[in-house]
């Protein structure tokens, strides 16, 4: 068990390139990506990891992906959410689920299904805490936090001159900082993933496309983390 690695974040990049590489439909590639996400949940449980955060859909996707592809993604998400509701896979592993991001942009039916999943697997029962970023942008998270904080300052709920980092974190979607962040797809950037929380996170960039990411690749990332000397600015 890797006791030092408690919180893991993942940017699962490369589904569409996987479709091109293997000459298969994009839908098949996304389905392979969903299956891979479930594999990682089990790997995290085996490794003693307590928190797993995925960036499942970015806010930029709403302006840069076609309506057909978004419709496909929403349909697959609904199907996957229904499968989670119908099965015991999360319950048996004591998984808790939280969705975060600009969820009001999502179709109403999909949002209702996400709410049902959260109600079925509420925080926290001692198992793996699974966070899913949907319609998420790191800049939007900080802007949202600043707007809510400004409103509380204006209503005298918060004193601006005594604000601490810990108090500010209460306005973020997620407060916990990942120990390790993995990005697949051979892109060496975070693209706005949790900019506040990842300041001291260790970063592992895998050349593998997300559906190709194997347990051996996961173990390489964990071994990389175990080999680092985390100084937190010291």
C-alpha cells in the first residue's frame, strides 16, 4: 500500500486520437475511455488512494466541440450514470461521488441523473472519494470563488482584511490538493486543471492515449510519486 499517496487527479486525454489510431468510431473510443476510468477506480482502491479526481469534460468543450459530439458525450454519460445507479460496483467499493463544474450548462436530464448518483453515493463513507469535473475550467472555478467571496464581503459575512487561504478555499469546488496529477495523451500541460490546488502537486505525463493507459502505466506513475522528494517550497 502506498501510504503517502492519498489524492490523485487525472486528465484523461487522447480518446479521439485513439479512435483515429485504431480506425474505430469515436463512440467506441469514448466507451473504452469510460471502461478505463472504472479500471482506475479499482487500481486506486488497491493502492490505498483515498481521493480520485477526473476532468471528464472541460468548459472549453462547449465552444470547441461539435454539437453532434457533445450530444454523443451526453448520451454516453447518461448511459454510464444509469449503469452506476443499477449496479453495485461503487457500493461494494464504498465509493462516494461528487460532480463539480458549471453543471447548469448540462442537459436537465443528465443533471438529474448526476444528482441521483450523488444521492446514492454521498460523501463520505470511508472508501474512495470520486470527484468528476464536468463543464469545468480552472479559471472559471477561481472566478466563481471570487464572485461568491465578493458577495459575502459585501454582506459583511467575511472581513476582507482578515481573509486567509484556508477561508478562501471554502469557495472552491474542491478544497483538497492532489498529491499526484496524471495527464495522458503526451501533452505536457495542465490546461487549467485545478490551478489553486495543484501548486505543489507532482506531475506525471504519460505518452499513452487514455484508453491505452494500463495498470503498469498506473504503477509507473505511483512509483514516480514515491521517488519524489516533496519540499512544499522549503
